[in-house]
C-alpha cells in the first residue's frame, strides 16, 4: 500500500525575487539522522572545490558533481503559471532520466549530477512512503529554495526534490535543519518529470516538471575558510613569489584580496609579488563568498625575505687612444660588476707609475710595451678582489700631420662687399703654400686674401695648404652671401588746405621711401574715420584738433612698416561779411509827418543791434524799425549803423538822403446860392469859390 501526503501552505510572501520560507509541519522522515551517522562518513566532507569535478558525498554515486544553482538547472524560461519549462534547462533534445539506478553523468554534454549550495526548505513539503514493516525505505519529497536567486518569479528559484530509497541517501545526511532559515547543501541527479501535464498546475511541484531525483545526499552549509601557500618558501629580494589561495565553505564563487605587508596589494586566487627590501612581512589573504549575507574568512602568514648574496666581483678596463704615442695622454676607464658597491680602483701602468680611481690618465715617456694592471676591491664582508691585465704598446709619434683652417670676415657678407679670408696651418714642414677657390669661379693665393661676390647665394670656399714636405691639407667652409637689405622705410604726408574749416574738403597726400615697393597706405583721421590709398580726402564735421596717422607697409620680406602723424586743426568757417540797408516811408515826407524807417542786415553773426542817426541833430533811434518826425523842411542824411554778435564783431552802415518839404497851404472851399430861399420849381444859382 502506498500513501501520499501533501500539505498546502499559506500564500507565499514575495520579497526581492525570493519566497520567504515558513515553518514546515512535516519533517522529511528519511533525513532524520543522528550526528553519529554523519561522523561515519568523514570522506564526504567537502574540501577545495573545483567546479565541474566535485566528489560525490554518496559512495553509491560514481559521477562527479557540477557546482551550480537552481537557476542554472531549470533556466529562466517560464510557463503561464510562473514555473520553469523544459525548454529552459538546456538538455534538448535529451531528457535526464531517473529510471535507472545508474543514470548517465551527462546528457548532450550537460552534467546531470549537480551540487547546489546554500538552499532553504520552502514553505510546503510532501512525503511519499511505501509501507514497509519497519518504514526503512521511505521516499521523501520536498521543494527547496535558493535565497540568493536573482529571478523576479519565485517559482524560478525553486525545484522539487525526492530522496529515493534506491540510493539509501537517508544515511548520507545529518538531521533536518532546525528552522526554515537554516542553509544546507545538496547533491542529486537532474530529472524532468512530464507527469500530470508537466506539473504546470501543481503548486506542490513548483508549477514545473523539473526535479532533483534522486537527491543522493545533503548536509548543512559550512562557513567560508581560507588558507594559502607560497613559493619559494625562503625568497630573496627581487624574487617573484607565487601565492596560491585555497577557500572552502560558503557559496562560490569566491573573491580573493591580498595585502603583502609592504604596502602592495593584489587580487585573485593566484598572484605573484616581489619584495624590494629584505625583512619579515605579514601577508594577509581575505576571502569573500557570494552568499547573502556575505561570509568572509582571512588567513595570515609571515614571509621572511633575505638579501641575495652578491655575485662574484669582476673587473675590466679600456684605454684610449688604443695606439698611444710617447708624450700622449692615455685615458684608462675601469668597469666592475658583482660584489658589493662601492668599489675601490688602483692602477699599475707598467712603467713604475700608479694611479687610483675608476678613470685615470697617464703619459708614457718612452716607447715600448707596458703591462697595465687594474685591481678592484669591493665593500663586502668578506671583501672580494678582482684584477684585469692588458698590454699597452706605445710608439714614437710621427711628424705632426698638416692641418689647415681659415676664418673670414664679415661672417654674413653682402653682395659687393669685400670679404677677408685669413688662413692658418700647423703641423707638417714649413714653409706653407696657400691657394684658394671661392666657389664662384674666383681663385686666390696667399695666407690672407680678399674677395667680393657679385650675386647672393651659398659658396663653398676651399683652402688648400701644401707644406715643404709635400703634405697637403684642405679646409672647406660655406660662405652665405645675401643681398643688402633695403633702406629703412620712411613715411610722411601733407594736406591742403593747411587750415581747414568744418565741412571743407581736406586732401591728404602720402609719400614713402626706402623699403621695398609697392607700398600700401592706411589712414586714421583722428575722428574715428579711416581710409586707404596714397591720396585721400576727408571732411571734418566738427571743429577741433585731430591726430592724423599714416601707416605705410612695404612689399618686402620681412615686411617693413613706417608711420607718420600730424595734428590737423579744423576751425569753424568765418561768418559772411555783415551788410545792412534800410527803407523809409513815406518816400517824400513833409514837415511834421511821421516817417517809418525799416533796417535790414545779413551776414555776420546774429543777433544784430541797430542804431539810427536821422541827420537833423535829434537823438538817435534804435531797433530794426523806428519812426521819426522832422520839424523843418530840408534834405537830411540818415545813417543806419548795425553791429553783429560775432567775435570779432562786425559793423556795417547804410545811409540815405531824405528830403522833407513844407506842407502846401490849406485849400479853402466855399459856395453861395441864390435865391437864398427858393421855392419849388424856382431856379437856384450856385456859385463856388476856393482859396
């Protein structure tokens, strides 16, 4: 008889992509094992882990486990209920199979036997037992949860497991975890169970057909441990030391960080480091796992670094010249290596003379072959000594070689300028003969010569000296001849009229000399206006003194620039001459008749002042319009004087003669009529009279 028990939990709580575990009511009966049983399998305690080649904790399993996660087994492909599908697991087209008691270790190159660390018991379990008399061979089932799963759907973080009686795994595990938050590790075979429509509707099966079936062993998760080794174990300064870390427990992968005790650090499970100074260094390894919360372990060791023994001392030297002559200074240069610096150097030159120092000089007085010995001692304890020997052959010097050289002045001559060449010679046998070629076809002789070049360019001047013994020496120099520079550029200008007034056209005329034509001319008129050209005009709109600047640039390279400036005083234009006139009315006045005088003025600067002299001795009048009455007949000279408001003031006058006549006698008119009392119809006679 077979009995199945299923317990449905309360609704799961989701937080950060994982399900919060609940206290479970039914323990996994097949996993109740005493600690004594655990001690019976010491060979299954995990050591250093190499992913993909982990040993099985169950001796009945011949496969080696691949370290992975629940996500790594079931993949991330979800069905409509949130559980994983077969297509996400990576085993296509094969199917991991539980039916054999010796299932394959791989399917399509994927490991079927896996190891998963740091899992929790989820919020519900189920058991499946076959009724044996003593209950020994129970098959236990459950769902397990990865608390570090990164998937957003909690059912992609869980997998169904079954502890199959056929593997007798009940004896390979300790007691059940004391709480649902206790982490433990498992090993088992991956299996896809297509029963019940792939279990997509079964919450107790995590809505998925994926299982670890059979679950062959489990154990409580252990903490992280760390240790390391290093090689060589007795290093010296400058030696590369290899440090190799080992970690176990916790959740892989691990991170490794190193402190080498000399201020240097490193990362990685295997690192190298070289110490520059001898001494004892405290090397610290820190290992962190990938669990949450993260676990940390440390390991420290003291590494003693010694100084390497110095290499053997060796000595050598060179000398220059390699074929010295009597009276010639020979320079000896020592070299040493190995031993312990600093070194001391001593010399024996083979002619009874000695010297010290890494570099020494010596002059041999006689010809011959001399054995030179260098002795070098280091500063080590014990002290090392090394020697080096060489034969130096010294010969008598031949007659001195003939040499020739010359100078010339000036150093930078110009076309048409006389250049003085002065020769010098030494060595050989006097007297000397001197000959010259100047590079332009010209030649000369003698120790001092002069030559003039007619065109600019670079010329190779060759001096040839022949001594009395037939030796020849030459000296060659390049003489660069340039065209003389153009004269200095100068600029000036004139303008007309010399005293311009506002609104008057002023003509500016530039002139330039020196430099290299053509020239360019630019003007600044001092009132903000500018212009260009050799001749320009400008009109000033206000009076004042203006600084006019002319800038002239020539066409040479390098270009020369010259300027000229002048102050131009602009005045306001003078007012036109003041003129005046007047009229009077009536034009033929009579004695006693009022005469009106009207003055007018133009030019000058208004306002004007008017004064009148009427010519009859009476008081003068003022104003542009005035009146006057003559009391006697006659001809009178009337003068109008006008002054303007300018500075200087202008004055103008106008005069006219006016004739005043006496008025004629008064006309008297009278008449009479008769009869004095006429009647109607009666003729009346009227008689006029005048006087």
